[in-house]
C-alpha cells in the first residue's frame, strides 16, 4: 500500500479506501487481509492479470495513435503557376509520394493568386514577392529565364554576340497581362551584362500566352524566345535549342512557398514543406 501510495502521490489510507470501493463495486474481495500481511485472493489474482493486459493494450493503442499522428497521410491541396508547377513542382510531388504512399495530392496549376483560406489550399507557390499577409512565406529559389533558339534558325543568321543584335532577329514574346510587373517583356528584352543594363526593343514575330506553345515555336525555328530555364533545360542538353548570350543575365523572379502558420504542425504538411525546401531551395537566395 505504501509503495502504491508513493507512486500515485496519495496517502496509504487513500489507497486502501480505493481498494475497498473497488471491492464493493465488484461484489467480491480482492485482498486477503490479516493483522500481519495482505495477499491477493484467487479472484484478485485473476482481476490483477486482466487489468495488466488491459493497461498493456491501452499503452499499445496510445503508441499507435502517436505513430499515426507522426506519419504523413491524407490529401494535400497545392496551387502553383502553370509552367513552374509542371516542370519543377510536379516532379517533387512524385518523389514525395513515392516516399509517403499514404498521401495523395490535389494540384491546381493557375496563374491566378488564389486565397488559401477561402479556397482551402494547404500550400501556394508564387512567383515574385507576395503581398503582405498573415501567411508564412519561405523563399525557395529564383525563377530564371533563358534566351534560346533552334540551331536551324541560328544557322541562317549571323552569330549573336551582343544583345543589340537582337533588334534584327525574329522575337517570340510572352503576352504578359497589363497588370503583370513583366508587361515590358511583350515589347523589349532587358539584360544585365559586363557593361551594365541593356534594353533592346524586339522585332516581334509571335506573341504567345502559353510557354509550351512558345517553346514549340522556338523548336520549329520560328525565332528567338525568352523561356523559363526549367522548361528548356532538357532541350538545350539534347541540342534541340541553343542558349544565347551566356555573358548576359536575364531578369529573374523569386519563388516563394506560402502556408498557414497554425497548420505547420500537421505531419503531412510539415513533411512536404521540408521536402520541397530541401529539393528546390537555392542556398544563395536571401
């Protein structure tokens, strides 16, 4: 009784009272009491063994519950820009799901800035610095562009050594909306090079509202295009497109990951965010 009292933080008298109340509820004696010692009755031994088994099952159930809470499972709703989502986010999702088969993903690719709360998204990927909000913003990397053209197109033109020569080339441009901070790219290309910033007005051959369509036009030899680096990396590696003006840097945009702070404790969201940051973060990004 004394040892039980110390373990439970109560008095030996209170332990005895609890035992007697339990015996009254069961309608039988659990302890055989004498003036010198106490021992379990036959039923007391059976009851004690059953209680040990019940407590063991309860401990196991609690361990299972803790494990379930720590393992990613369920649905993640993610939104991302079309091209970056296709080229960079989708491969990351596939790799993550391969490690966590209990998770499934609802991916929505759109250029629209969705409302995570009202539209019930867990994560948003945004190009450019997000507007101030209560969301947590984590910078992943930079969204870079590559100036490129097909070897067939370039074989018919003089070697391109300076951005100023672009004024004599057929340009393929993306039709950014008037509200876009990149609206200038519909009519001119901007570079940063050895002599500083350079701006060149294009001789536009085509205007596209889809980067895949513009990529196909470049592959077919229609002209020179400024395309997302992720989109044309394989084409350049395979020699289908050639990267131009390597000494000049095109403008880039930061890529941000947005999510609700209070939801980060959920194992599925937390593990996916950590996976995405590890896969896509640029260690040199601020």
